[in-house]
């Protein structure tokens, strides 16, 4: 997922939650709707109130479907039955974009739509297969500042993808990636010319709502920090990269470069570091890259849709699998 930005979430009044799961079952309770309050609310506001109940709400893909999950793992709501191979949470335009089971469509739920019942719409149809698995997708906001060019995506940077261009006059563009090196750009563009943009009005509404906004929250500026004693074995291409650190927004933690390799491009890997304890955190879930950190700093969503709490680790309700993306309702900080 490439960088994006998100604007701060609104605060919503609490709502009574109907607990449909038995106490001690080990499963998050499913939340019921409060029809009287939800009638005048948006889908996003209802989710923040019902599922969030005062904590951030992650929206993640997976085998069960597209789900809204509270950052404490105590509540969840099914938004679209699965399997959902990928999802991108677009707080700029007020939309969750996601794929159908075989990744031939781009579907959407408008978070800004009135009511509490999410309505699933097919925005793009007839996507061709990719050369290496399903074709990837990007959501792109073009334009000059404020707002500027802004993009949500997932998967390896050089893989080709279809691009949904979010403007008042929407279109489908191509990002050929590695196909440019292989001389297959024209063929790829010809394939995408057959793609059907079914719901231009929805994309245009997202463009209007997103005017002047950003996809991700902007973390406070901080001077470059270094951590001494980081093993540079995995930074052979540039040993000075290992140990470079930056604070993680709204936490007392940093992320530190522990690997740097160059091939078709140069890529860094990061591990979470506790500056008070002066140590890197153990466990593979303590790697922080291509991840969305919740606005309150309580948790992050990995590029495979796993919700990880900084205090206790991954939520059991969001297991790792063959899916991509996810993010936070109302905004988050993106760490590439």
C-alpha cells in the first residue's frame, strides 16, 4: 500500500450495543443496529458508534468477508460477505474500495451514505487477470495542492495495476509497472480499455467529498534519530541505513531500519523499538512497514489486514491470510 492520508475522525455519541455472542465464547460480539439513531446517521458514523464505542475501528478484508473490527477486538460487524481478497479504506472520499472473490471487480461501500446498512456497489467490472495472480488496483486522486496527487494501493510496487482515477469525470488508467521493462505496456493498456466503469456517479461523489483533503493523517515532524548497535548484516547495500529511526505517531515507540536491499528497487524493513527499554521488540508482528497506525496510537493494520495492538500484539479475530490491505475508519498514519 502506498502512502495516503486521512483526515481526523469525528466523535460520535455512544450507542447501546446488543450482545449477540455468549459471554466467554472467545468471539467478538456481533453488534446490532439502533434503528432510531442510525436513520439519521451515515454508515461511517454508525460504525464508529456501534463497533468503535470509543475506540478506533479497523476495516479489513479476509476469508469471512469485509469486516469492521474494533481496535480492542471486542466488537465486529460484517459489511460484505466474503471472501474479500483486498480492501482500501479511503477516508478522503468516504469510501471503502474492495475486490470481489476473483478480483475481477472493484466494489465499494460509501461511508458517507445515510443509514447504518452498508450498500455494496460494483464500480468497476471485467478486470483482466494479471501476469502473476489477480490484477492489482490503485485509487488515485490527481490534482494540485491542497490535496495534490494522492494514491491508495496494495501489493508489490512494480506489479501492474488498474487505476481508478477519482475526479468529477472518472476514468480507468493503467500503471504498467514492470511491464514497461518487458515491452508489454501496449498490450496491458489494450486490456484495460475493455474494463467497464459502471458507477461514475459514486466516484465523482468521492472526488467532491475529497477535495482539498488528504488520504492519511500527517505525523508531527521529528528530527532524524539513530539507534546505535543495530546489526547491519541485512543492510549490506547501504550499511548506514540500519539504525535510522523515526517516532511512531501518538506512541512512545519508534520504528528502526533493520534491513535495506536493492534489486528492481530499494526497500527498507523496519522493527518496532522501545526507546525507554532500549531494545527492539521481539516477534515477527513487530515489523512496521506498509502499515496504517490508528489515530490514537493504540494499534496498526498490516498490509495483509492484520490488526496488531502495540500493547498485546495481533488480534485473534484478524488472522493473516492471502488477502491485502485494510485501514482505519476516520483516518490513520501511513508508514511506508
